[in-house]
């Protein structure tokens, strides 16, 4: 496969603090590539460097072979971005917004009508094209935001947390639009902090935390990074005192505690559970027990030491 995007040791600092710390990626043409991480992980800053909105402090990035600093205008013509913040004019209709952005991106006049119609269809807003954006729901505005990135017919689309705050129906519409783009050969770079979303939508995922890529691969490849196969979650009675000594229990490979929630990583949950009930440190404290296979969530916790949903 040819590479749509390559970054090498991409870095960005603000006032001496590194927000992105040497990100190296290679995104294949036509794939949906996810960057999964909490708020503040460096996802938006990474997209901003790739989209040429800000310059890197160090490192390099190429979009279909065009350097984002040395060939900035050529790179810009090959990509577009749907930012986290809505970039829409609320007193214009959906169609008028798309027409404005088509002119802004230099779409030839003869092609604008078709591009606008295609974008409306792609985000399933054709029936609402003549309504002012002020009357749109939050999810509809998110979809139009994506449509505005499509009128330039980019080969690479950067989507920054496109489903934050949207209703379930609009989330489905956005997923459908993204999958349709892939069938058309468009490459998608998709940032999210929703684990299930990344797992369901993306061909490959890079896990990002504190400005670093800590793991990269398909979901099966990421799951294979775990040294365990099962997670036992114990919910404890208050007070949420620290439980000590469980690491020494036979079959326990890793212990994590967050308040009243205790996670034990193991490969033999069935054998381990009876031992836990007889542990003095847990006597009379267990309220709930849940056993689950290793998931993308548990991989994230193993790699970063934090719970993504708490970020």
C-alpha cells in the first residue's frame, strides 16, 4: 500500500512544554486510522501540525509525499480537516455554508454545485439543505461541519473528535459517512477518546498519551500486547482504603486500584477467585465481582496506568 501520511519524530512545544513528543506514524491510503487518547494527550495538536495550521517544533510530516512545511500549499490541496470546534455560520442555510466553503477552498465554479450536493448527500442533510443552521440540532451541525471538509474533495480527511456531544442517531450518520468515504478511496485520520468507537470504526489504532504514541496496530494486535487474558473487577465497600498484598497472591499478574474499584489482571480467573474470597485484606469488603476478557480498555489501562473514561 502507498502511504497517504507519514510523520517522523513530529514534535510541538508550547512555552517549553512538549505537547507532542516525537510522533512517528505511517497511514496507508484508503484506511481509517484512529488516534485514541484522553483530552490533553496531544491528538488535536498532532492534527494541527499535519493540516499545516501550526508548524512543528521538530520532526517532519508528508501528505502524499508533500512536506507540510516545505510544500505547504501542495499539502493543503490534498487534505481537509473537520475541527472539534464547529466552523459554521448559523444564520446561513446548510447549502449556503457549503457553498461558502467551496468558494473559500477554490473549488471551480463549474464544479461547486455538484460538490455541494455530494457533500449534503454524504452527511445525509439534503432534506435540510435550505434550513438555517441555527435550527439544526447539535448532531446535525456536527454532520454539516464534516460536510464542509468534503467540498474540496480531499484525498485525506482529518476528523478531530467528530462525535463529541452528538446524539446516537447523528453518531450513526457520521459513522456511515466515514465508511462511505473509505469506499471512495479517501483516507481518514480520526481522533477520539471513545474506546468502542475506535474499535468499531478504525482499521488501525494508535494509542496516544501525554504526547507519545504508546502502541499502534489493529485491535487484535493491540489485544495481543497484554500479558493477561482476563480482568477481575472487584467493587469494594467504603471507605476506599488501599488494598495491599494482592500482588503476591498466586495467579495475580497485575493489580490496579482506583478508589473502590480494584482490578486484578490474570490468565486464570476461575482458579484465582476462590483465593480472593479468603484473602484477609478483602474480607467483608467485596460488593460486586465482574470477570471480563482483556479489551481495548484494559490494554489502554495497562499501557498508560489510567482509565480513559475518567479523563
